[in-house]
């Protein structure tokens, strides 16, 4: 399905309707590609507000991200958002990517600084001829193309932020550069999300901040993921999952129950929607949706 008029995610979220969105990543091989399109087909009937496709480390999946978002725009009823990072790209290359996206029918972008070229935890190194901060990237995008731009937000502060106040000052700079909405990294506690929203409002941020959600289906892989952003799994979550350490099905069910409760709490507290990190699988996301009674 080809959208005749570009739809702006910023406007859709501001219109007051709750936003429900899914995130995918570019597959590495043919089997991964099949799994990705299966997940997209299974989630399409849920009519999400948008779906986003991530960008590989160092901009390595640039062409795949453009191809997947373009195919989603042309072949499905879904509204795609392409991630774009500062890593490994000059400003001219960023403009080239925006041109390719526009030609593919993609008019919404998530602008991110991205992980350092050496991987998470290594020092940040800017690309020659590129930009250093997500706020600069937002400005480059807004100057170069007529697109709706989203950015990242961090419930417990970005790992490199000097303080929580410094972290929301960065979010304000991204808003000032033209960002229309923000999506958080995975929220671990509802209270962290609400504290971020409060800090942001006090700093003059008025764009919608959508919480990111990922159910815990495997405690070790989730721990590793959380440690990359130098955070810790909340004690109360670990205590609920610990009894199921040797019970895969029980752990999965409890992980989905925890995620559902988290989603309920954030929606009840006024979150403008939810953004699900799917890891290119749809089953857990669909189960949470059904538990939340956000059904088709």
C-alpha cells in the first residue's frame, strides 16, 4: 500500500490518540529476513501508529534499513520510521540517506547519536565531516528534508550524561533543533519513566515522550542488555523472576506479566503510548497487547 500523503508521526501523537509502535532491526541473513517479515505480517493487523527499523553499529546496515523501511512503506499499511545515527557518516552522506528514504516513501526519521564506533562502553569518536550530537543531526535532517523527526530519551539518564539535569538539557536541545517526539530506551520501572517526564517538563520539554518496553524472556540476556547502558535490573523484578530460573515457560509468563503491569501503570499515569522492542519476533508483543486488551 502506497501512502499518497506523508503522515507525520509528530502530528499523529500530538493529536491525542495513544500511540502503539513496534521496533525491528535489519536482519543479517535470509533466515533473519524471513523471521522479520513474518513478525511484520503478524503485527500488521494490530494497526500500530508506526513501526521503526534500527540502524546497525557504525551505520553498517544503512542500505538494508533504507530497503526495509521502503518496502514497509510500499507493501504494507504500516507507517515506517527509519533510524539514522551520527556514527560513520558525513553530513553529505546523511543527506544522501534522506534522499533515498524520501524516494522510498519514508518521511519519518529517528535521529540518534548512536553507539561509539568501538561499541558500547568505548569512548565516543566523531566522524570527520559528520556531526557530534543528536541535536546537530536533528538540525541537519530538518534543514535537508521535510520529515518528522523523533529522538531518544533515557529514563535513568544517558550513560554519558554528567547528571540527570544535564541529560534533560540534551533532550531540550534536540527539541529546539526540531524534534517532534521522543522514544525512551527500555523502561525498567514506571517510576523512572514518570521522573523523566517530570524532569523534562521542568526543563521546558513539551514533545511527547513514549516509553520503550521489552518483556524479559531470558534473564541473562536481559541483564547483559541492561548492563550495556550501565543500569541494573530492579531488585523487585529479579525477585519475581528468580523462582523461575530453571523453568523457561514460567519465566516467560512472569516476564510478560511484569511487562504488562509496567505498560498498564505507564498508560494509567498518562504516557502517550508504548513502543515495543520486538527483537524481530511478534509472539511476546502480541501476548502483552492481548493482556492489555489493546486488541484488533
